[in-house]
């Protein structure tokens, strides 16, 4: 008889359990204000599902730990124990412990460790239970016997949970030779018989070389819904199996490899709604119909059918564009999965620093590409930590400044002009201009702070190793973080800007592309080479006359644009591609914005707008300053994609030098 390996379901169990842990943490944070019964019920259900899944899929240590947390939650649910800050903190630590167990499970490592066992005993002690030392049950679970006497008596309501006593008996029968005898002492009269209840019990004899753990594993799913005793049969041979460590050790590399495969699968997978799949199927059907129609022109075509061919090609273009949008939509996920990590972090940091913080989350359902979503988390963590550590004041300082005791930290995501904008704002003290300028002077980053705008001063905090903290802590002050934030955002094709008002707070604005896979761009020609300028970065395209250009000291060029003077960057000089047009009136200037600054890109001519499938230049060649990637044009030639933010920073550094 073939057996089904449960390992194939592990990743699904891990994914669903992580969602359950997130739900538990969110509800526990909401419980800080009092004992809402619905929240407690939700936490209990999530813990019960994790425990059941852990028992089913062969993670007994995780099931045992969750059982103790569930017992405490059961008391809260029944009103036998009141919710207080200590209980919430204990359960939050339990959620963290379970996350660690899942990480070890995915890595193929033992789930239980000294910390998890200590916390399990602490949970049991809270509900007044004393657990045996950790080593005892582990040793007993390896016991094996040639026969077991089992008493199995289901509780009232076991069948209502979807459990089937006969299924359990069939599973026991697969372990060895099973003899079952029904116990009828609880069987009521015919008039009182409830078909939804199990009124029977069983005395069972299982013969075969079977471990205690294997027998108990059959009943893991119903261990709280039945009375179960398990003893070796009289005269049966009982032996301990320390040698099992050797096979387990031998199996460890296999488990680790399986976990690694599952981890890779998790990284490359995404959950997709059935409506999106249905849409794709319909679009593929339309493409098949269009392709069949176009196939008829291969063997039978004359000039009279030219109009029909043009209609077919136009239809093919429409379907292809719609299919592309649908496929890209599959990769779009709500930013809530990133935002949801912050309530716990804000709570813990606020308590550690003695600050009261209210977190507002806005626009959690804003969608962005899965790749962008995975990489934006770390920069946001840096910014949130800095906002709490440096931006928000302690209650006494806020009162002295005429503010309320509770500081507000706001995370907001939205779509603007074809991009994703994420704002991290606080109502704290704002950036200390004097301290930043003094530190920059000390490090030789600037010659003088006179005449520097607030934006230019704020931009200094992104310099590597820059910090104004007098004392370093485990949170900040070592000068690592803000430069990493900018680098990570720029690597995603985005930009970051700061607005700060002393005494009122700061706003960090991150602008990101919707996707890294396909961009809308304007194709420009420079010296026979094609370049793609991202459409989201373009402000306007202008043609200048010679008298509109001004030359400044050092050879730079400026032109007047909407009440300001902008620098001109000739792409033929930036990329050494030998443009044919030097006179400003012979070409075009594309005004672009990146990293909060505007610049005019001088090109020979514009070819037109097109969508570009982005290919990594760094992976296939090497990193090139001012180029974010490449794409393949319709004629098979390669066009480079301009990194507007990178060129803007490069020009700013040249002007400063």
C-alpha cells in the first residue's frame, strides 16, 4: 500500500501558519487596551489551527508548545482569567517563539531549544500546570513495544469538529495488527440517541514493533477531545531506541535539502486570486481565436483581404497588451504585508525608549510589484526606527514643547503619476539643522553652511557614516542606515526626499516604480544609439534657442525653465557616444526629475514612446553609472535605460566639486 508524504504540504502549512501568527500578533496588540472577547476568540482559533497542523504534519514539539499557549487562551476565552499587560506580553513572546520554530523547521533543524522549552514551562505554570523535564518526554517518545493497550474514549462534540473516530482506527490498523472492542457503557436509549455525537469508546490492542510516538501521532489531532491512555501490553517486549539518533542524523541533510527546496519555492511563488486566473484563461482563448484567424492568411492571401489582415493585427495587439497587463497584475500585491510588521515594532521600541507612539497606517491595500515589495521592507524599518529614536520626543519634552504626550507616526502608501509613493511622517522635533551642518563641517563634507537650503542640509544625512548622535545605542547612532536606505531605494529605481520643519516633524517620501519588469519610456537617439528615458521621470520636452543657454564657471550649462535655472546634461558626453548635434537648437532637451532635482537631458532626437522589458545590465555585464538596465528593441538591437536619479546625483557631485 503506497503512502503519501506529508512533506509536500509543508510549505502550504508554513504559509498559512505565518498568516495565523500575523493575525495573532495584530489581535494581541489590539488587546493591550482591554479584553475584547472576539479578539480572544480569533487568537484562540489561530493557535488551535497551528497546533492541529503541527500535529498532522509531524512537528510534535511545535504542537506541544502551542498546546500550552492554547490552554492559556482557553482560560481567557472562558473568562476564567482576565487579560492584562503581562498576559499579552507572554503571548507575544510565544508568537515570536513560534516564528523561530517555523524558521528552524524550514531549515531542517530541531524545533525545540532551551528558550522554547523554558517559555513552554512558563506558559504551563501560568495556568497552574507543572510539566515534566524536557528530557523525559523526549526519551519516552522514542519507546517502542511489540504491543500496546489503548483506551480511546471521545469527548462530547468531537464529531462536530470534523474528526472521525473510524478514520483514527483505520490509521492505527496501518501501523500493525489491531484488535478493537467497543465500550457501550455510555450508549443511551434509542430515544435519547444523538447521531451527531460519538457515544462509544474503544479498548484497543495494537501488535507490532511500533513506537509510542507513532501511536500518539494518530491521536494528535484529537488529543484535547478525547480520553486516551497508552500502555505496553502485558508480556510485550519494550525497548528504548537511542540508536534512532543515527538515522535521524543521517536524515538531517536530506531534511535540510528539502527545506532549502521549499524555501526556494516559497521565494518564487505568489498567491493569485481565482478571478485573475479566469481572466488569463479568457485572454488566452481570445489570442487562440485571433491566431487561428491570422493563420488563414498564410495560404490564402490577396490584396482584397488586406483590411481584414490589418484588423486582425490590431486585435492581436489589443489582446497582447491586455494579456501583459493581466500577467503583471498577478505580481501586484498589497503593501499591507510590509506595513503589518510595524505595529509590534513600534510598540516594543516605544516601551524601550519610554515614548508613547500612535501608529497610523493608510493605504495598506495599495498594490506594487512583488519584487519591489520584498525589497522595500528593510528601508522602511530603518526609517521607522529613526523616526521613533530621533524624531519623536519623550512625553516630558513633548509637554514642554506644547504637544500632547503621545507622538504620531504615520505610514501612507498611494499611487501618484504611475508610481508608488510611500510617506513616513512624524510630529516630532524635526531635523536639527545646526547639528547636521556642524557635523558636515567637521567631516569636511561642506565648506560652509551659509546659503544651503533646508533640503540640501537634510540630504547630508544620507552620506555614508553620517550621524549626529552623541551616544551610540543598539538602535542608532553608528552612522549606518540612512545611506543604506538611499542605496536600496535607488537600486529599486526609486528616489527618496525629506521635508522637515523644526519642532513640527519630518516627512520622508519614497517614490518607487510600480514594477521592475516593464516600464513606459521615451526612446531618444544620441549619436546613432538608442536610449530609453523612463516616462515617469519626464517633466517636459523643450527645444531651446542658442540665446536661452548660459555657460557658467567650470564649463557647465544652464537654461531657464519655469522661473528656475536648470543644468543641461549632454548624454553624448555622459556616455561618450559621440552625438552628432552640438548646437543646442539642433536637438531637444528632455526635462527630467530624479532624487528631488531637475535636469535637462540633451539628445539628438526623439523616436517615440514604447514599453520596455527591463533586462539587468549588472547581471549580464557590469554596473554602469547612469544606466539602470537595458531592453531589446523591435529590430533586435539593444537600448540602454537611463538612470535619471543616478545622473542627477552625478551632476550634483560634479557641480559641488
